[in-house]
C-alpha cells in the first residue's frame, strides 16, 4: 500500500521551455510509482517527459511570453477535476505562486503556506547577498554597479576573472542571448554586459569568483514544513559538472556535510520557508568556509539522489505534508550516486579518469529506467538531433565568415561603449563574510 494519499493528484508547474529537464522526469516517476496521478506541463507530446508511462496527462505549455498563469492553472484544475498538489519545477513557476497567486488558487490546489516575501528574498540574487549578511552566512563579495565607472571600479576591487549574474534571471527574455551567470575575464566584457541591463529586466551583479577545484561544490535539497521545520533532506557533492568546473551536475554523490545542512536549516527557519529548497554552496580553499551561492525555491534537477531505501524523497515528502500525512524519518544513504547521462557522457569523454574513479556505487540515473525506458530514448534522439543541428549551424557560420570580405580599413571606429550604457538607479549590495560559490561561478 502506498504511503501517499493516492486520491490526491499532482500537477508539475513548468513555465520555462526546457525539454531536457530531468528533474521534472524524476518527479513524475517518483509520484507515479507511488500510485499518484501525475499531470505536467510539457513542450511537446513527443518530448521525453510526455513519453513517461507514469505521466497521467500532459498539458501544453503556452508559447506566449506573457502567460496568464492564474487563468492557465484554473483551466487546468477544471480538467483535473479535483484539488491537486501543485509542484513548481522552475523558478518562474515558484515565484509566480509566491507573488500572491497562491492565495487565489487554494480552492483548486494544495499549496505550501510560505511566509510572504520569503521565496523572493532567496531567489533574487541581490537580496540573497543581503540575506546572507543578516544571517552571517558566507557569501562571495558582491557589488551592484550604478553606472560604467562603478563597473570598472568593481572589476578592480573584485579581480578577474569574476562572476556576473542577473539579479532576477527568470526575467531574462528568451531571445536575449543573455545567460543567468557569466564568467567575466575583462573590464570590457563587464561593460558590454552592463550595457544590456535595460533588456535583461533586472540589475547586474558582479561577484568575486571563488576558486573551485575538486570537491569544492556542494548542494542541499530539502523539504520543510510550516515555519521552516525540516521534514526531509540531504547534502551532496558535485563530483563532476558539465561544462567541467562551471556547470550542471553530471555526477553527484550523497555525502554527509553537517556544516552545509546546518546553514540550509538556518536559512529555511529564518525565511519561514514551507516547501522544497535547492541550495548551492562552494567551499573556499583558503578559509574552508562554505559560501551560499544560489537559493532555488523548487526541487533541484538531481533531487532523486536523496532517495532513501523506502523511496522517500523531497517530492514525496511535500505530497505527504500537503495531504496531512506524516513524513517518516528518512534513512541517509551516503555514497549513493546520481548520473545525468547526457552530461555524464560528455564529462567522461573530457575527464575519463575523474568519472572512472566514481564507479562501483549505487546509482540513480536521470534518464534511463528499466520500468520506464521511453523517456531515455526520446532524450537520446532529441539530444543527438540538437547537437547535429548546432554543429551544422556552427560549420555554416565559419564557412560564411571565411568567405566574407574584410572590413574597409577606413571604417569609422565604434562609439565609446560608455556612451550607450543606461544608468538605472541601483544600490550597492553589502558584501558579507566568505562562503563557497556554485558550480556556475
């Protein structure tokens, strides 16, 4: 008999178009295997998530940039036919619910009762720096420049390379070409990025880059009850990332880290967070301090790493909590591994010795499952096609650039960059004590 209340369905809220998001597949499988009727928003009926045998019904994600989330969810609730646990799987969805929408959906969905403003305080990179200062949690020195002169000053103060982040990355336009985090290697690059502030939708942060290296990047995934009471969670180490040293988790392992766990519980209690948190840390080589880099108010893509022998994970814990059932005490499985096959293969080709050293442990794979093989096949086909398309586009670009005539030597030089830089009002973010950055740092 399932420990979950299988009379209550679940809906995965996804607003960001990301067909290869293995965290969503993990949530569908976790709840579906427990007998829960799972609904999810998907990009395509042919995509990996829509192919899972554990997905009861796929609902299309609207293509418009200005989605009416309330109307979308109320319409979907009518199709489901009874109240469902609503589980945001991306920051955009979590922040939409935190903006006051959750109160208007309570008749149709079961939702956490998070303290107003708590989700935004953690997810907004600028506010996170101030939050860490309040709590005394180590955080990389961060500056929010107000104009090109302050950009240049921040580069001198923080040193190169440094990390540039948009304070509210979920506001980045899909076609902007801007990334949520970028490694900056020159003052000119920082100025060019600052010049894009108007179309980014939020402020640019410049942050000291903490030296990474092996065993430096850690994460915490946890589920919290009302008031930030810990219900279930675990700490893990990013053993291999893709791209190497500065990307998503290709291979991760469950490792007990009391210091990281204590920082996570402290943050959740301070915010009164109710729901799931995914936190990223980096250990600073010199001080040994764990710096909090990112707070994500939803399940992390590798949350299934923290699955205890009974099948309990943070997604099941939230379903149990919201349906009024007791969340049992979980049993840690240190050494358990998580592998995202698409990233892990690339990492293995680039750093075979590092990946080979992690063999021989219990493994949770992101895509392949013997009882649900179709998503793996869909991912492999889609991933290969995308790689081939990008390779073809790159080859065409190189070919056309090699045939194009060189610019006329008397062509006028571009105007100085600083003239085109808008200077919105910003406030400096206080730098706090040290702690290690995220793999994207």
